[in-house]
C-alpha cells in the first residue's frame, strides 16, 4: 500500500509540473485579446488563402477611394485651371477606373460586400471642391487628395506586408503603384502643403521619433554601398526615371 501511495504521489507531482509548464504556452496561444487570437477570429478561409479583417477593410477602402476620387478627377479635367491640375485629374480617372474594376472582381470572388456611395467625409470633400474656385480650388484639390492618398498608402503597405491572401496581395501591389503615381502627380501641381501634412501626421503620432540626432555641422561623406567580389550580375534596377511609374500592369489573375 505504501508503494502504491508513493507511486501515486510521484505521478501526481509529474502531472502538476507538466501542467505548470504547459499552461503559459496554452494560455498565451488561446486567450482572447492577443494579436494572434484577434487575427484568427477575424479571418475566414478562401481558396486563395485566409482573408483577414484588415484585408476586407482594404478592399472597402480601395472601393471608397474610387467612388470619390473619380468624380474629383473628372471635375479637375473639366475645370482644368492649369495643365498640372488637368493631368493629375486624368491620372485619377485612369488609375481608379482600373483599380475599381480589379477590386470589384476580387470582392466578388471573396464574397466581400462593397459600398456604392462615398463616405460622408468624402462627400464633404467633394462638396468643398465643387464650391471652391480659382487658386482656392487648386489648393483644395491638391491637398485634400494628397492627404487622402497618404493615408491609404500606409494601409497598402501594411496589407502588402502581412496578407496571406494571394488576390489581396496582388491588389495591394497594383494599388501601391497607382497611389504612388497619384501622389507624384498631385505634388507636381505645386500646391501641396508639405508642412501641413507633416504637422497633421505628428499630431496623431503616439510614439516618440527615433533616428539620428539633429545635424550639427557637416557630417562626413558616407562610403557608397555596393557588393564585394564578382559583380557581374544580370539583374538591373527597376526601369523608369525617378518620379515615373509604369502603369502597364498585367490583367488581374482571377
């Protein structure tokens, strides 16, 4: 009887020890509120990979962008106070017509419902543009659209980096190209207020800035970065001069 009791105590102690070691791992992996748990809870399975809540938000944002930026671009072309404004408007029309076709096709395959009207805020921006004239119109056009593109630019980067869905990943690549093109064209109007954009972003930032300290005097010239040894590679940098964007994209793979 003593032998049996001793064995039982040893087994019980082992069970308690193993349970104590396993509990932190189990509780961290499964408890609600963790990033992993939230990702899993918000994701659905598709044949192209898991579709997360952020992926679905991205599809909606791409659709919403087209719903207000297409009429804004059309208005710019029709009013055409300067050549630069007209060209920026033309790029908005071409880029968002293409993206809208792509996002509607992808959303249909992924069973994601898309809006059919701009948001209340976007409708307000369109109203501001409609009521403005002269240089005021040009500044509002350049800055409202530049700020909007900057906001979606960060979401595109997040989605392109983290999505596990191949359809969403391709759309993020296409949207990145289009948004960068639009940002470049809007900045080319000469009316973008970069100080206002920087101050607006700083007002909403929560983390302290990091990086090198402010300059004091002329720093030493850095050595160029480059490979060592055999440099007879076959790849070359992406084509196109700085500020140009290749819009000859392949058709979406459905």
